[in-house]
């Protein structure tokens, strides 16, 4: 197993028309979840990935499991819960600007994830454990599961990659900052967006942000800067890595998870950090060109011909 990740995935309803949801009467159904997005992105790039979660024993739960499994991701550790439902969410599209998102996830099956759902043997077999800051915000048992996974990863010397992925709809800013900085300090690689870095470190300069994460315990930090690319910081390396221009952005949601998938793919291929960041920027740019969280993620066969240009 190359990567293990776990967290909540929901059924996503995308309206076929732009405007307030009260006027929408037709929707496309797909899925959305940061961790499963990364898992699918990695599977398309040719890696072995396991996604762990809880789903309701309902039609939506089966749909999510089948969708993710159909993308080549291992779902053998998914638990079906007959007491709690699968969560759903809706996007509201506007002609300009980012879409609004409405979640219906309180009391969902995934919010009952617990340490026993995360198998130590599965983690021990992996090269990377990928975590986000969404899972510890869902419930106390989810937070305990995250800390349990980190403990087991450290025990077996599995590299921990942490994306803060702050969702302030789920918890208060100060609680989020305290927990997420603690988790970042226990991780080897941290992948915040610029705004997340500002919230967590209190710094407004990218270089100072990265320095704070390194001082906090991370071995490497990559701050995602949107169209400008990303800033890479390690004790021996400080560099801005240019992004890939996208002429017309269709949907920005899922781009950060695409970046994480591309970055991890580069590391799994043995590339240096800079080249892995460059691949992350490329996959993230692909995500922007298609509506939906994962629909734009490329297959490795689509990128292989670009490899020399990606690394140039």
C-alpha cells in the first residue's frame, strides 16, 4: 500500500443551473470528500491507496463505496453503519465567483468514526498516511481516531502528510487553531493553503508562515498559493514553485486535494520535493477545468508525455 487516508465522503448534488438553490430543480449526483478526492487522484496516477471511513447502510452509502472502489481505491476497511445516515451536501453555482456549499452532515455515519476503525496493520504497510483537519472537527471520536492513526504511523515509521483543510463551519477558530497546530507538529509534511497558514500561524508573510510550521515540528511545508503555485520550505530548501495558468476556471473545489495527490505521487516516484510540488501544481490545475471535485483529475498516461515539461 502506498497511501492510507480516512475521513468523511458525502453525496454531492450539483445544480444544472446557476443561481440560488431555491430556484434549482435539477441536479447531478456525484461525491465529495477531501480524503477520498486525494485517494482517487492518487489511484488515477497509478498508486495503491486505501480509503477508510464509515458510511450509512443506505443507498447513498453504497453509491459512495461503489464510486470510490470503481476508481481503483481499496475500500475493504469501510464500515457500513445501520444506525446513522450518509451525509449529503449541495453546491450553489453563480455566474461569477466560487460556488457556495451547504452541508447536511450532523450525526452522519462518518462522524462516529473511532480509533478501532483505523487498522494498525493497514497503516504499517503504507508508505504515507494522509490526514486532513476536517476529520478531527467532526466529533471527539473522529479526533481520537486521527491521533490514534498518527501514533501508529509513528510507531511504524510511516511518513505523515497533513493538510489542515480548515472548515470553520465545523468548529470555532481558536479550537481549530489549537488542534490543527498540534496535529501539524506531529506530522512530517504539512500542506496548508495561504489563508489557512495565516489563521494557524498568525503570520501574513508566506516565508514566515512556513518558518513557523518548521519550528512547530514539520520536516517540510508546502504552502498552496493558488494560481501563483506554491512555496516549498524545508530546513535546506526555500523556493517558490510556479503554477500552471488556467484560462477559464470552471470549479475551484477539489484543486487543493488534486495538489496533494500530485505532490504525493511525485514523492512516491522518488522525485525531490521541488519536482513533486510541480506535479502537484499540474494536477491541481487540471481539477479547475471541470465541474465536480474529482472529475478533472488526470490519469498518469495523460501526464507522462508532459513529464519533461513538468520537471523543467
